[in-house]
C-alpha cells in the first residue's frame, strides 16, 4: 500500500499561475473551509466530479504516564512511555466549476479537509453551484405545452423540448481496491471511487486495473440524463 509522507508534494504537479492553494472556496451560497469534514462538504456541494485515492498517511507519537517508584527501585526514570500510531486514508475530490471559474481539488486526511487548491478553468456544466441548486436542475420539470398554440407552434415547442432534454449521461464507479485506475475506451480517466460526468450515450468499454490484481473489463450502457452505476471488485493475482 502506498504511503503518503509529505502531502505538499502534490503542489509539484501544478504549473505556476494555474494551481493555487487556498483555505476556502465558494460552492454556490456556501463557503467550504479547511477543517471541514467530508459530510459537511457533501451537504454543501454534493458529490464531487471525481475522486482519487492517494494512499495512506501514518502518524504517531509517544505518550507517557508517571509511575510510583517502589521500595528498592533505583531507576532514575519516573515515567513510562508508549508509542501510539494512527493511519489515515488520503483522498482528493475534484469539483469541476465550469469554463468561467477555477475548478477546485480538495484533499482529505481521513474525514478532515486539509487542503484546497485551484487547478485552472473547468468545462461544461459547473458542479460548484451548491447541492440544492444541482438537485433542482436535475429535478426541474419540462415547460408545459400551451393547448391554444397552433400546430406549427406545437411542433416548434416539441423541437425545443428535444433540444433542452439531457444529451449526456454519467457513470458512477465503485468497488475495490480504492485507487484502482479506471479506463474508458482505452483512455485513463480517474480512480475508484469516482463519478464521471458528461459521458456520450451509448455502450462504453470500462477497464479497471491495479498492481497485484487481475484487471477487469466490461461494457457499460450510458443513457441520456441517467447515471449508470458500476461496482467492480478486483481479484488478487
């Protein structure tokens, strides 16, 4: 299992002026700050555009307690120490904020948010508008037809409705081990677990790979406006 020793090495992959570390970022009407928990971020922003398992970080230290010296005890030390160690999973969440704003990468140690980075302009529909706004956009009903309109107007309305209908779908990939690489149609896109947005409708070749495990391939059908959920648990070699 990979161990993350220094989290600041993540900054090495960012070019100057593109990747900027900060302590907050705005998600619709909410502000997300370093120190927030995963559940708080999900409550404000909803699911991220993608997730990536970075590894594990182990930290520890000595704790000591005072002891009483018994009769005949000539030791000079009055304390006994124990070494306690904890291991945290380190994970990054990326929120695509659209073409007019910088997207954000959030790094978590365990359940706690420890770093926020701006990583350049995003693409397509923004996922940084707040959880409620994102849900409202998904649940927004189609406009009602006017019964008094002419046949030509009805045809025009029908054409507009078709244009406004969702044309892309999404794929939610879950499974194990965390951090396994995900390929779509032969191209690397992310790591398990993740949610992939703006996927063209149709059948796609999904492959999951991880060192020490047998790779897995399967076909996934994506429908417009829907989320195809895929769970893949790799077998060890």
